[in-house]
């Protein structure tokens, strides 16, 4: 029968264990292909963060994205110049943490959550990134309207607090300007802005010209430019989402603006292909189409606060049915379509209201508001249907009462839907302006919005 350890001996053993140097498992680099690293000698979980030693340089961190034949595949967060065969690979001890709290407002962060604006260190708490999606049965219903300050959105695509909207557009038709308008004028407590894959030149321009001091004061901007590694672009989106979630957990109404989901999908494609995934649809591997809903579903309502999301989608070649656009449209609660045709006519914001829809608008607006919006849509549809005849002078006035009415109202409707970047209106004033157009004059009281 063994005797129990003597208390002084037990205390000595405890002190020895607490002060002992831990043995750190270490592997080594066996192969580098493009921007991925293969290493042997480590058994780690998928998603683990490791350090990779570089010759004469500070070690670079990398994430485990796959494993095969007793080797792990890592994607680095930075430049791997200096890595060589046999370079040490060590498991990173600390978990990935994100700065949160009021101390991040007015600041510009990189994909790691570190300040890059030259304003000194952050005075903020930190939390571990989690990918927890709110329970579908625990989500509060969307019942409150949120004013964006954009008349075309507030009047015809009314958004609710906790809704997730997509902004679909080709290049150069005003996505960034629209995001800046929403950031400055939306009725939110805080804004979290993620600029993913942007040109380096455009970041400062967006902050100075589109966001401005007024918008930056209640915002935090997370940036990962197009020249940075794909994994860092992915982490920037997750950092932005985690910061938005922290404000939501405090009971606040947060607006999350992400530009763009397309470049985020391209980053995931780069990582997936490097990890050995087969391309499934137009070169995109399956992981892209599983990653997008996992990220986008984290926005929305929770027990306390809300995250209202606006996610831009850069459609390739103005093809609104390409895979990423089609997938994102199926996940979100509505879409705002910007068209080049309107931009070419100097109609800004270039929102095609007939091609756009807010799926929660019918439940958060009044019957009168919906009647006004439905009549305006019907008027625009009548004009568009006869546009060719009208523009070549082939339409004879008096042929159709509906077309005559559309021709009469079209200039006033365009004036309502056009808006300078520094203009702002709320939902109530927008509805009042719609009433002033006489949209319901001569129509039966039963006319309602058809969407």
C-alpha cells in the first residue's frame, strides 16, 4: 500500500512544476510553394497559429489551413522572404485577440487589429475572435426602421435595424460614395468599416473624402489592402465582425460596412486552392461558398443589440449572376443594385430601384409608405417600358394614360432620387417628399407595393 505524499514534498513538486521550462513542440519547413508553407514534425489542429523562423528576420505568423501525408500546410500573415529548408516552425502560445470597446472609435486598424493611423497605442480591451452565429430562435425580429440618410434607400428600400443588405455594382459606379453617405448619416450608435482588398491609394481617400471627420469620430476602420497576404485580408473581415459583435453585446445598434465581399471571396479562393481544394465553380473552391454564410450570418439581431450590415459585391463585367454575387444575394435580406447606365447619366447614387429590393420593408413600414413606394415603382416601370419610343419621339401623347403620367412625374422622381454626397434626409422627410410628388393622385386607395 503506497503512502500519500508528505505535504512539504507535495509543495516542493508544485513549485518545481510551476517554474519549469515547458518543452515546446517544433517542426521544420519542408517545402514552399507560392505563398504557402509545408512543414513536418508538428501535430496541430486546423486553424492553429504558428511562428515560422526567418533567417535574420522577426518570425512570421502563419495559420494552419490543411494537412496531408504527415505534413501541415500553412498560409503566412506576412512576407516569407528569408524562409529556407529546415526553418523552425513553432506553435504560437497566445490566441488571436481583437481590440474592442470605446477606445477603438476614431481609429484605423490593420488586419491584426493593430493601429496604423499614427495616433499612438490603443486604450481598449481585447477579446478572442469567435465564430459564434446567434441561435436562429434567439434572434429578435426586425421591427424598427433605420434611417440611412439616402432617400432612394429610405423611401423605396427601407432598411431595418439588424438587416443585412448587399450593394451590388461594377467598378466605378459609386459604391464607396454610397458607403460614406451611410457611414456619416445612418442612425446608428457606432460604425465598423472593413476595407478588404482595396487599393492602397483609395484607403486614405475614403477616410478623408467619403467618411470625413464626422463619420470617423464614431467609426472604426479595419484595412487590409490588395497587396497584403490573402489570410490577412480574411482576418481583417473577422476582426471587423468581432468588433461589431462587441458593440452589439453592449446593447448598441451598430452599422457594419464591408467593401468588398468579392475580394474577400477571392482571398478565400487563394487559400483554398493553395491548400489543395479543387476548383468547383468559375475557379472558386467549395470553401468559398461555405465561408461566406458563416461570416455574413454573424450580423443581425441578438438578445441585446443589433448589427445592420451593408456588404458590397463587385460584380465582374457587370454580371449580376456570377457565383459570388448569386451566393451573397441568397444569404442577405435584400440587395441594392447600382448600374452603370444611371451613373453615365450623372444620376447619383446610381441605384436602380426596380432591380433592388428590401425583404423586410413590408414588415417595418406603414401601409401609406408602401402605397407611395409601389406607385413610384410602377411609374418608373411604365417609363422604362416606353423609354425607346419616348426618346426617339415615336410616342404620341394621349396614347396611354399611364405613360403620360409617367412622363409627367419622371423629372420630379429623378430629382427625389438624386442626392449629393453631403445631403441627408431621414425616413419621415423622405416619405413626405414622396407625398409631395402626387404619386397617389387619381389612383384607387387599394394600390399597394408589389414587393
